[in-house]
């Protein structure tokens, strides 16, 4: 009888474990991970079967919102057990994201890269996971190079190989901007423009992602000092936008950035205030508040500037690049306002919070505190 009871208990536990197993999505803007089953993956995102209002439904999560995905059916199972490559890789990546100790981060990033690579070599065929692990290796290599201020050549080569091998996957909305940003850091403006142009022409990508890539081309040309080419591209986009509320605010935002670059501050401030007032796009609002803040900062209006950056830090912080930009200028603005405590708080958050890893303004801050 006791034996039969034990068998029943073991069977029940096995059933519970099977029911509990699920793929996991970490999604931008959601406090908790989403569990369920990956149905499909492509350049637009992941279709995920998950529980909503006690019903299982298929929901599309846009590629730009996906921060991480973990799969529950990796074989052989010893990869997922304690000490297994996949388990070690996941745990090490998690620690790298959470630790504030640069030396420890360097160690665990190396462990994560090695064990994701081992997982790729040992795992049985899987519909989606191998591609994601290849993506992780490339991105973590770039992060490792950025943290250690090493040449990113190997990471860049891995990212470009990934892009070529996988022309229609959700990872592209992260991989291609990472490639372009690395090229920009090396002042290879021609290559960065070509990368964004390739994104803009990829029909597999969502329309908003392709538009953002075209706007990035404007920004690249501004950074390269080619104002005339940037202006020409912007005029083309303005004509195409018409009065489209989904496009026009982003185009106007790029125009305001050009005005700031040309030191036409008064014109820029008028346009930026209109964007802040009328746009419903949180990313556009973040950019507008930041650019408005920079305009005030550069004209020594520090008390006005600080409020613009605080809007991004507290409310419109969904885009990590814009949030990093706000924290950088909050650091600088609080210094000008003789608030050393708040300045240090913003600087430390920018330097140590893993969400800002690889952003332009975290690198800028790191170079300045050395």
C-alpha cells in the first residue's frame, strides 16, 4: 500500500512539473515574465501562447519589445540541470545583469559566452533556440568588449555573420542597431549609414522599425558633418509623412535635432515644445524632452533643463538610450546647480545599471570618470 502511495505521489509530482514547464519571455514594459509556449518567431516578433483572463491565447510580442526568451524543451536534459551548460549560461548571464562589481561582471560574462557556445555544440535540434543562443553569444561578446574597452572586431564579425545567416528573425531589431552603433563608435559613418539603409529596405521588418532606421540615417549624416545630406533626407521623409500622426512627430523630432546642431536654438525650442504637447509616442516625447533639456543646458538655463531630463528619468524612460542620455545630463546639470548628491546618484546609476550597457552615454560617462 505504501509502495502504491509513493508511486502515486511521484506520478503527481511528475504531472505538476510537466504542467509547470513553459517557455519564458522577458518583455519591455512588463514587471513580470510571461510564461507560455513559443508558436512562431520572425522579424516582426514572437507569437506566444499564454494565459490571459484564464484563457490560452496566441499573442504577438513585437520584436523591439522582447528583452529575452528562455526555452523549456532543450535536449538533452543534462544541459538544463545543475552544472549543465544551458543552466550555467542562463545563471551567469543573469548574474552579469545584476552585479555591480565590474570584475565579477567580466568573469560571469566569459562564463555565459563559453556555456552558450557549449550548449550550441551539444544540443539536439530545436526549432528556435540555437538561433537565439548564437545571438546571445554575439551580443554578450560585444558587451564584454564594451565593458573592457577592447576592440569590438570579433563581436562585430559575429553580429554581421548572424545577420547574414538569419535574414528574418526578431533578433534583427537588436542586432542591426548594435552593428551600426559599433560602426558609429569607430566613426565609420559610411558603414553605419549602409547598415541603417539595409534595415530601412528590409520588408520583413515592421514599418515603424524601418522608419526609425531612416531617421537614424539623418542622425548619422549629422554626426558625420554632412548637414546638407541630412536635410535632404529629412525633406524626403517630411513629404512622405504628410500629416500622418504616426510618422510626422518622429520626422519633426529629427528636424529639431538638426536645428539644435545648427545652433538655431529658438526655432528648435518652439518645435520641441509643440512635439512635447502634441505627440502621444513615448519615445518621441523622451527625445523631445532630452533635446529641449540640452538646448537649455547649452544656454546655461540649468533650472529649466533639469525638469526636462527629469521627465525622461521618471516618466518617459522606456527607451534605454534616451534614459541614459537623460541621466548623463542630469549628472551634469545637478553639478551646475551645486547638488553634488543628486549628481553622484545619477552618475552611478548610469555607470552601474546593466540596462544602460553599451549605450552611447554610458560609454561617454565612463570615459569622463577615468
